[in-house]
């Protein structure tokens, strides 16, 4: 055992387990991962509820929906959702889904749960900081929840919080206390994410077990590792922006607010700021954020596909290279959110180039997945279904990105439903499928029991078809020019023609949302009543399946941490006895590790 | 950690250098150089100072090359943001 | 299993990146501080980039040589002298910090403690100087929203950036004090490694480093 | 592990076939959904869109064909028999890195030519200039009048009666014509929109003209284009600007230059 591992082991041994230290302020990376997962699931339900509210409003504008008043109270007096609160619901939906569900649910859950297990470490490098990371995230959650209950309602300037709208409470009520809480919550989230990133990066670099080179790490670890680097570098920039916006709101500075604004029958006394500056800062963070969410999903997808197709991942090195290329490019493409924002058109040209180049590594990933499936022996576990669904969603969403990334087409499509469709496919649904694939795949390791296969498959088909029914039609609305973030489509004739389509999308949303109940029942039911899992139910080759039990205790391996002899996806190798060879299999290596 | 990296002599040398170029930064201002030259000079001095602190006080110079790259290369990205903002500011705004 | 694989495995087990080792030759604690510094540099970088944009877009940015002229006790105007002194103090504290690290690696507890004390002293003086400077320009009429020399963004960015840096100095002082106490109680000696001192040192040098750039971009340019 | 997947494979195929058929049926009925084109540069945008649609459509169908075919064809039996071992093929990977790169770069090049025509070409000096000032939740439209110059505006003068704060002491402001939500522009004649905002960010969106540009407070953005179709069209806000974002409606009227000039004179007299 290396000295690094040894000192960590000592810390763990000295750590006593009481109820509180085991389930609440746990230092164990597996418990922290589960805490992230459960919290993200709760947030997902809230976020989904908000999307139902929005969809019902869009399908039946102006109609009284009594349940709105019951649920939303003063935000929907008389059963009619007020426009300012529609925008607030939309803002919270975006914020919750991006930060609390996708970021925390993917990087938080699988980063914590899988990194030490898959690289062969006792725990994260800093168990204490890891625990703090979750609880800072929890605090951020509480603050964000509180903002629903303030007098003027939650933040209502979109999840992008463009000033001046987000800075001036006279422009929209949500920009009062709600927006301040929003900024505070995001600042806490940034701190939590920083704690997490530091841990992931350092753990992956320094705590790998013997023989686990970077070239033998499973793709999930690679993806989370790269996402952590993105988080480390992107979030601080948002922190700087959030601080400046808070100063604008509370100390009347004018970083983002120009002179001579006239809002609500009053001239404001700001001087000299620039709204475009916020957009630059926000998207410098915002675009890497997309990949903080997407990359872990792609990593999980790669691993599940290799495992369940019983084939080595085709082009393992190219997959890593493409992850790295996407990560690097993601930092220099932020301007593609701003082609028609008044940004210098020359900068626009630069950003077109970098943006569309991302399509190349993305295409490589898709082709490699497909080749991995080719002549495989596909086992249709729910995890595999979701991984294959992810491939489909990623293709669809990726291809629409080629439209949006090309600046002239973006003139027409910017801020229309085409964009909504695009990012829900490639970032929303694809990442969500990554979460589902991960949960179904690693549930046996998390809880020592199996989830129901049949219900998992039903859940997949309802969700997969539902996602296409919800988001695919939105492309057509987008090309026609139906703008996003509209409270109702009743004011323009050309948007009215989509009344039927909107109703259709809403019904699809309700059904798809309801289908998630199947998942929840399956998830919580299996936790207690599921079939007892074997140690390695999927016959996977990676390290986490070599722990002594299906559910390892703190420290992960009872004896020594195993030494690694081969790559992570050795399935169906010609010289193996079975159709997989564990990474720890030392057949043919003699007594090497005993030296 | 070898003794050389932490030798007192080197630290004193670096310290004197730091003071010397800080003073040089002050002297250049009243000289009345053309604006861009003055700015260039000041920025170079700042980079030199930063370089000295990072290289010797934080002894990055004595670390492995891989570590040096993993610390310094990401900084290009934030410089890209600064360059884009300055370009935007000088060509388009207001 | 062929011979090549055995050879390769052997090579991997011996290589720096083969797992079970610290590939950068630094422990995970120290590497964490390094990447934290990179992350923090991005926050400061964003602030400075925003400042740069304000600077080039605002007409009539004040001349710092006319703003920062106060110097305590001497009664005459001395442009930039005070901030030059602050820079000097911070560089000196960085220097003593380096000496503290050096002493601690030689297991010289008293010397390490002495230099840590000097570093804390330097940092505290720097903070006091900053308080004086803030007090002075607030006294001259500068607030977050206006200042007597022109563009209000000037004082807003000044307070924001130096304030954020000041917070870093403050937290650095707290960390240094904790470290000094640990050194005094022999914590690192018992542990057999003075790396903790070095890690805090890294942070302190970074604070100094940031000041170099703040000083350059805000005061000198 | 019992994971028979005949049904899943079939469902993948079924879903793909039905999806593509429905899509094509819809596309045939509705084009891609574009509103009637009414500007010169819009033709370029539409054809670039269609070209991209065809290219991405082919890629979409090919990749999905493979995906669903593999899903249908390569079902594992679950009794541990081995799949085809195929971890790597450098040549293949280089090919499918280079081909997308070439296609994509050509799309970028074509796109940039158009982008340059739209944004990097200066509008002619005699372009028809209109100013649009966004406000929660109306569009203030201003014509410079006979002198061809906009009068000075001062934010301090803004009031209900003077929505953009026109300075009456400036001689250039005398013949300025102010309208609400009604943008009249000449047919087949270059138009230059000068776009500003009084409060928050709005975005001038003319879906028929394939025109979109944010109205950013504190700066003036521009967009120049040439209308090619007579008639009445919509002026839409495309950037979240507050609770009335969805009903921030304006009209665009395109008419021949001589009619428009007459109308402007009428407006001038009415004021």
C-alpha cells in the first residue's frame, strides 16, 4: 500500500460510526454520493412539477385551473398563473434542473460514489471536505427553496439572470429578494462544487491503486475528472459575476447597469456599466457548465454500453481524447450564446469556428459507441437501454447544435423554441438518461439489491418516447420563430397556429412526468425489497465489482486494495476463459505484485 | 525536497530582485514614455515579479514539468476572457 | 498471457503514473492547494478582466497618481508612495514566509516560528495600511457609487477588488496563526512532516502574487 | 442474468420508423415551418438552414439506422458466449474524424460568407434609417424626418408625453417622427435599424425578415437589411424583458418608397 493510501486508511479506521456519522455527516464517499442522489431526485420532482405548471399554462392560457391556486397560492390567484410568476417558475425550473439536478445528480452522485471504487482508493482524498461539500450544497438548496416563499416571489430573470432585468426590482418583482437569494444560493453552490472538484481531481491523480494508470481508468472516472476540472475553472468566474451582481443590487454600483435607465416611471441613477459584460462572464461559466453536466453522462454511457454489449469500448483512447477536446473547446465558445446580443460581429466569427468544431469530437464519440455495439452481445438491462437512449438523444441534440452554432442561422433561431428543443435534448434529457443509466447500473453496488428489470424497461420506453414527443415538435415551432420564455402564445397569429401542438406537448409532458413514478417506486421499493444482488451482477470488469460484498463498508476493500493488471473494458477478449476479465485478474503475470 | 530549493541565499537574491524591479516600475512612470510603451513596460515588470514569486517563493521552478504545465496552462483560458473583453470594449461599446 | 504484457505491467508498476504514487511528486494536500490557487486565480482574473473592460469603455478614468497621494504623518502629498510601501511590506512578508518554510524543513522550530511571526506581522501591517487607505479615500468622498475624481466605476472596482483581496489576506492571516500555533505545539514535528507550513506558504505567496497584479493594473497603468 | 431483449430491439426499430415517417409527413405539409420570407439576406439564411437540414438529416438517419439495427440484430443470449472482439481501428477513427471536420468546416465557411455580408458590410449612406427603442412593453419607433438626423435624447427628459426624452432645444429633433409599435419600411430599399432600449434588454425580432438583434440599454446596436415583400408583418420581442414579454407586439409595414414618403409627410403634419 502506498504511503498516500496508508495515511488515508488510518484516518478511516479512527473514524467511529454512529447513526449521525454514518447517515448524516458521513465521511464515507459512498454515503455522500447517495445523499447527493436522493437530494437531486427530490429536486428533480420539484423541477418537474414546475415544468408541468408551465406546460399547462402554455396549453391552456387564460383558463382557470383551480389546482394552481391550491398549489401556488397567491402566484395563481383565481387559478390563473400571473405572467410574472410564470417567468419565476420558468427561472426556477431552469436553475433547479441545471444546478441541483443535473450537476449535483451526476457529478455529485457518480463522482463521489464511483471515483474511489473505480480507481481503487479507500475514500476521497479529503473526506471532511467531501462531507462539507454535500452540506454546503444542502444549504444552497435550502436557500433556493426559501426564495419560493419571499413576498415578491422567486427569481424571475431566467436561469441566465441577465441584468438589468435581474438587477432591478422595479423591472420585475422577482428581482427583489428572490433574485438575491438566488445569487446567494448559487454562490454557496459554487463553494460546494469547488470542494467537490478539488477532491475529485486530487483523488484521481494521487490515489489510484497500483497498476491503475490513467490509461486504465474507466471512462466514467475520466469524464467526471474532466468535468471536475471544468468546474474548478468555470465556477469561480460565475462567483465573480455573482458578487458583482449582488453589489449592483444592494450597494447600487453599476457594473452591469448602464446610465440613463428609465424603469417604472422613474429615472435610475446608475452610471456607466455594461449588460453585455454579464453575458460574457455568465457564458464563460455557462458553456463549460453544459459539459460539466454532459461529460459524466457520456462517460457513464460509454461504460454501460461496453459492459452490456460485452465488447471492449471501441477506441478507448479516442474517447478520452474527444472528452479532452470537448472540454478544452468548451471554454472558448461562450460567445455563441451572444451572436445577436450586440457583441462585436468579428468575435462572433471566432466563436462560430470554435463552436462548430465541437461537433467533431462529438461525432467521434457517437461513431465509437455505434462501433462498440456492432457485433456485440447486447444485454438489455435498464441501464443499457438508457445508455442507448442517450446515444440517440445525443445525436439529435448534437445535430441541432450545428444549426445554432452557425451564426447566420442563429439570427433566426436564437431565443426561439428551437433552442429549447436543442438544449433539452443534448443537455437536459441526455444528462438525465446518464443519471438513470448510472442509477440502474450501480444500484446493486449502492444498496446491495437489484432493481426490477421489467419496470425499468417500462420506465425507459415511456420516458424515451415521451422525451421525443415533448421536444421534437419544438424544433418546428422554433424555425417558425416562436420565442421562448413566453407566458402565452395568444398575442401573435403565427404563434397561435401551434395551439394544438402545444396541447399535445403538454399532454406528453404530463404522461412522461407521471411515468417517473414508476422509477421512484422501483427505486425505493428495490432499496428495501429488491432481490439480493450478487457481488458482480453485470459481470463487469471494473474495480468496483471486486469489493468483497455487493455493498462495501467504509474503506471499500476489507484487505489490501487489489492491484490492477489490465484495461477497464476487457470484454470478450480472445484469450479469456469467460467473456470478461476483471482488471485485477493477474493470470499470466506470475507473482509480480508480491514484490 | 532537497536543501537547495529552500536555500536562504536564493530567497534573499529573489527578494532583492523583487524590490529592484518594483522600484524600476515606479521610476518609469514620470519618464513620460509614450503610453503603450509605458504600459508594456509595467506589464512586463508585473509578469517578471509574478514569475519570480511563483518560480522561487512557491518553488514551482523546482517541481516536475507536468505539475508546472497543469498549473500554468489553464491560465490561458482566463487570459482569453480578458482579451475578448478588452477587444469588445475597445471596438464596440457605447 | 504473452511476455509483452508482463513487461508492460512491470514498467507501469515502476512508473510515476502507474498508480499508488504521487505522479506530480507532490502530496495530494499540496496539489490541492495548487489547484485551489488556480481556481482562485480565475476569480481574480474575472474581476480584473471586468475592470479592464470598464477601464477601456469609461471616458475619463481618474489618474491614480492624483488619487492615491495620502501618506500618514508626513503631511505632504506623496503620490503612490503609500501603496508602494504596502507592496514592499507584502513582498517582505512573502520573503519571510519563504524563510519560515525553509526553516521548518530544516526542523528548526524556533526559527520557523520566528519567521511565521514576522509574516503575520507583515500581513497585519498590510491590512492596517489598507484600512488606512480605504479610510482616506472614503474621507475624500469615494463611495461605491460616486467619487470626486470622476467615473463612479473607479471607486466601485477599487473597493471590490482590493476588498476581495483584503479578505484573502485576512483569511491568510487566520491560516498563518493556526499554523504558527501548530508549529509551537509541535504538531508537525509529531507528524514528521512540515508540509502544512509549506501549503499555507503557497497560499500566502499567492495572495502576494495577486497583489502584484492588482497593484500593476489598478494603480500603475 | 436474464435480459432477453427481442422486444426492446423491435421497439427501437419501430420507434425509429414511425418517428421518421411522422417527421417527413409533417415536413412535407409545413416546410420546416418558416414564415414567408420578406428580406434579401433571409434567402441566404433559409438556404443555409435547408442545406444544414439535409446534411444533418442524412447523418441523423444513418446513425439512427445503425443504432436501431444493432439494437435489433446483436442481442446477447446471456449464457456468456463471446462478442466480436474489436477494440481499435486507427484508420477508421481517422476517417470519421476527418469527414465530419471537412463537412463542418465547409458549413462554417459558407456561413461566414453570409455572416460577413450581413454584419461586416457597411449599409449604404442613403439607407432608410429607423430607430427602435425598446421599453417595457412597447416599441418606440422614430424616423429622423426630412433632415435625416435624429434629435438628441436626454434620459432626464423622459416622461409619459416624451417617451424617449427628445430634447426640444436640438434643431434636429424638430422634424423627428415618433410612433408606437408601428414600423414602416420601404420595399426593395436598404433599411438600417438603430436599436436601443430604455430599461432592460429586449430583442427586435422580425421573423419574416430573419432579423434579430438585441436592444441593449446603454448602447446602440444596428441591423441592416432589405425588405423584399409588401405587406404587414410582426415585430416580436425575443429576449426575456419582464412580465409583458409575451405581449410586446409591434407591426411592420412594408410599402413602396413613394407611398412611405407620403405617409411620413402625413404623420409629420399630424404632429
